[in-house]
């Protein structure tokens, strides 16, 4: 009995109604903006979405289905969160590979309420049998069930609440036409400018409460491959370096020293990017060479090279893509210090 009283006394605060210090601890800090006013870049897309959201509120109906496509890290998931926040709906997040069976999708759809948002990442990887269930759900907000088999088969239509489907993909060409045509808003996200990335870097540094000068912000933006996700990741790594090896302030020399350890050069190229270019130049005389041959030489997945490596190298003008394969440009030769073979150009 005494032990019970002692335990109750020691743990009285755990079950008390008072606000304890641990209750005031913040959740994991997210650098993701929560509204359109905080979102930097993609001006035309943001303006289109603002109009769509405002019009939907005026008509008291959900926003039309939206499809975002573009390289990873440009803000597709962030825009889905913002749309849900601006409309006041609950956001449900899933991905194409996670929807293995029709029952998985049906379970999610039947739990959605009016105005909710369903975000499907890598929507092009939804299995075909599951994708066909989306057609009536997107058009008529209904799902068709078939009971029994053969001559006893019966069909039943289950009505869903009106929701918004937001799809995101890095491979728009792999989405079937019937699914793509059911999206009312299709927008492509492009790489960010250096000025936009500087604004993102300064905002993130303020949220992380880390001192950052203008030169440090500019250097980080230059090395971030035009991608907000990358600039935020590099900012965290430079912050660690500045706190341990410097005075805590992120300056240009701090960024250069920290990213040298990360293998990120002045153009933002990683070790894999440089290996990609070197393979084209050294093994295949500058190209043209097929992506499968490059992937086999690097022992990397073809999808990794196509989705992660190639978009920025093409944007930076370091490789070109022709019908015969990939070729290294003069800028790639200069950047890696190779002597240009005139016969190739």
C-alpha cells in the first residue's frame, strides 16, 4: 500500500491537468511554408492556385484536381500542404507505390470528408488496376463495387465526399492519358533563380535561428542546384560546421569549407554528378552514349540518373541529350579540367 502511495505521489505531475515544461516543447521544426504569402518562387503557378482556391471558396466546393510535375525538391509537396491549409481541408498523404491494391485506395477515399485533400506522390507509379478506381472517384466522386462473380455478379456505386486529388510526379510521360486528362490543373515546376534561393535561405536561417550574412546566403544559393530542398539541406550542414569549427555565423568561407567536406563544388555538383560527366568523357569520348550504358558503368539505377542527376546537368548546360544519347559539352570539359577534343564538337 505504501509503495502504491509513493508511486502515485511521484507520478502525480504526469497525470495532472497543469501545463508541464515538456508540453511546451515545440514539434520538429519544419521549414515548409504554410501559406501562399510565405511561398517563394513559381509565381505563375502560385497565382493560378490562388485564383483556383479563392474561386472554390466562393462557390463552396473543392478545388479542382491538380497535377504537379517536375524534378524532385522544387515544392510539389509543399504546394499540396498549402492548398490544404488555405482551403481548411484535412491533408492525407500517400504515394503511388504504397497503393498496391484497390482496397488500399478505397480505404483512404471512403474516409475523406468534404473539402479534404488527398496528395499522391509519384502518382505515375500507381498500379493500373488501382488507377482505374480513381477514374470515377475523380469525375463523379464515386466508387463502383462488383459483388459475386459470373451470372450472380452485381454492381454497386458508393458515393464519396467531394475531395481534391493532388498528384505529383517526376515522370509526366509515364502517366496514362486517361488519368492525366482527369486533372483540371496541370502545372510544371521549374528550377529556382539565385535571387529566389537567397530569399529561401534567409527565411530558413531565421527559422533555425542561425546568423547568416549576405555573402554566405549567396554562396549557398549558388551551390544548391536551383532546388529549395537542397539549399535547406546544405544550410543545416553548414550550420553544424559553423557551430563546431567557427564562430557560429555562416559566411562565405564557412560555406566553402563546409561544402568541401560534403563534396559539393562551386556549381553545386556532387560526386555522382562529376562521375557521370567523367564517364561520358573518359569512357565514351564525350558521347553520344545511351543512359543505360552510363548507368551500367556507374553501377547506378537508370531512374536515379534520369530523375536526380540529369535534370540539373541539362539545365546547367553541362550535358546535352540527343537521339543518339548523352554528350558532354565544352562547359563540362572546362569545369572538370579536361582538354577539349575538337573532333567531338
